């Protein structure tokens, strides 16, 4: 997951998002088993792609998927397994911001 996101600056936003879209159903199905480091990598990956998204008006990650439900499952898991309150809040913030960064069309400028 993180490798596909990290490839974004090199291969472009669209190909990176296409790879991640294929992984998201599996990510959601495994959400209840993720360890803290895995949640952190997912959150960082989504944040990186959000940064790319702000500089590119390419496609959205969450096309035809329920972003809010997927993110809430990941957030719930973070609340269960991330023991540091500060790290937990940071991961949850990154995940929740990803819904906005990857779900809405940017306004025309």
C-alpha cells in the first residue's frame, strides 16, 4: 500500500491511485487486524497522495467506494491498538482528512 503511494511522485498520481483503488477493498477487509505501524503507513500514504492531489487535478482515490466507512473502520482500529494518545490522534486525523482530500472535486480556479 505504502509503496504504491510512494510511487506517486515518480509514476504520476493516476497510476498510483489505480493501484491503490485495487488494494482498498482488501485494506478494508483487513482493517480489524492491522497493527499500529500498518495504520500509520496507510495514514501517511493517504496524506502523501493528498499532497499530490492538491497539485494535480487528477482522479479521486475513493471512486465507487465508501470512503467514510473505510476510514471509520481504520480509525476504530487505531483507537483499539495505538496506545499513545498523541500518535492515535495523529493517525486518525490523517485518515479522516483523506476522505476530504480524495473524495471531492477541486473547485475551478
